[in-house]
């Protein structure tokens, strides 16, 4: 299993740099891209999960690992080509468009191969240690990602050039190749060779329409994820708009990851003891407060904001992570035993869609209104970012109404004591 730890840590670094750091946004802006284009890389990686559902219906499990290796190899070539492109074409709109096209194709291939990653782990991880295994795995790759992001921010400095971003991302791609080489040597068990119920997906879709509680929850968490997404990549643009240099921007945004790791240590216990609905309620209230806190910080000096923004991002990362743990517990309770892999894949696609569309909507609004747009409300002048954050905070409160239709999932006290 050590090979899996190494493979997961090396392979997840690329997506962490895209989705969980400020680097992809700053890289697009350095190339000359618009605010909307700067929001695309992270959203593309999340939306690429849509391809996993048809792939799981087309490719039989017996060919899963070979298909996964082929997809990852081709995706690596496309990723490397995308980040080498500015060496050949320089900066400009056309370069950004070709770069995004290559990143999109790479994300589709990588997601296609990823369909068979967890089935492979199912073969090699003993059932009695899966909880500890996945806990260690997630903690390890998050820790590696934070160290890499901070090191990358130090390497970029205050006013980085394009080639510095390229060095960081190409280094992550080299590690991605290393992950593929390690996975190639991992021996799999027998379940990948079994095609049992492989062609029963039509039955699952009909069954999904009968799972009203599951459909309601997916709708609810998709809405919650949409508003949580405002506190992700769009904040990178806001920090840049406030005039912070690249290294400070990366440092501030990295506190989201600190909050995530801190929350993961206790989120599972809180979900078991308090129940999922209380965690979701706390998520609404805390993230609403974070939105308005960031709006307030926008009226302060840069020196004050440098200390207060990390505090806000720690709470944002912590609550987003806690709600993710509660979401997993809710899904395991609602999803039927038969076709669990299909239902889980479909559920995560719906859930990630909300988080992926939010930055795109913010980028579209910024492109339409411009960063210099302002409005006067309650005798105060708000910029476009403050207005978006305030709207997200208000809507986060209104979305609490949807919680009334969500079934509570809570571990019995006796069961907790026996764990």
C-alpha cells in the first residue's frame, strides 16, 4: 500500500495546483487572459467528471487498468504540451485559447482513466483497514499539496514571469508521470476482471428516479456547492484586485487548505455525534459570516487585510471540508446497495457541478461589468467583488430552507462508543 500512498500524493499535486491554489488563476492572467478565462482551469477539471459516467458504461471492468494507463499517458502529453505552449507562442489571447483547449482535452482523458482508480484500490486495500487507509491517504496528499503550494509561492516571488509558472506546473506533470509508472506495477485482484452487472446501467437510471430522498439531497448540495464556490477561485481574483503580489496571493489562499486539514481531524466525529443536518446548518451560517467578513475586510487597508483574509479562509476551508464529510455520510445512507458505484459516480458529478459553475458565473459577471464597477448601498460604496460576496452570503442563508427537506443522518450513541 506504500506504492498507493506515493502514487496518490504524486498524482494529486497537479490537480491541487489547479483547483486548490491561486497559481492557475495567476498564470492565466499573466498570459493575458480575461477574468472569465482565469476561472476556467479549475472548473474544467471539475466538470470533466461528467465523462466518467458514460465511460463506466462503455469500458468493461476487465479492461479497466489498461484503459486507465492509456488515458493517463495521453493526458500527460496534452498537459505538457499546454504548459510548453507559451515557450513557442508567447503571451496573448490566442495562446490562452489553445492552452485552455489542451487543458480541457487532458482533463477529459485523465477523468476517463480515473473511473477505474478506486475500483483498483478496492482490490488491494483490506476491508478492515480502509478507514485508516483513506484517512492517511487524504491527509498525506493534502500535506504534500500545501508544502508544494507554499514552495511554489516562494519561487514565484512578488512579480513572477510566465516561465516560473511553467517550471512549477511542468514539475507537477513530471510527478504525474511518476505516479503512472508506480501504478503500472501495482498488482490488482480479481474484482477488476469481473463484469458482473456491468450492463445494468439502465436499471440504475430507472432506480435513481425512484430515489426521491437522494434526488432532493443532490439538488440541495448542488445549490450549497454553488455558493461555496464563490469562496474558492474567485477570491484569487479579489486578492489580486486588492493589489497583493503573487507570492502574498498564494500564501493567503493557501490558508483554505490549512482549514481543510484541521477540519478533517474532527469533522467525522462531529458528523457522527451531531448529525449531518447540524453540520450543514453550521456550514450555511459560518460561510455566510465569512462572505460578509471578507466584504468588511475589503474596506480596510492592505496591511490589515493581509492578516484578516487568512483567518476568513481558514474558516471557509474548514466548513467546506466538514460539509464534504457530512455529504459523504449522507450519500452512504441514501444510496442503495445495488449499483453503488454507479450512484456514487453520478452523485459526485452533480455535486461538483455546482462548485464548478460558480467560478464561471463570477467570471462571466466580472467580464460583463468589469472590475471597476461599483454600487452604493446603505451609504457605502461597494466594488463588484464585495457585491458578489454579499449576494452569495444572503443566498447562503435563504438556501437553509432546503434543509427542511433533507433527512437527518446521525450515528447512535451506542454505535459511537463501539467504534
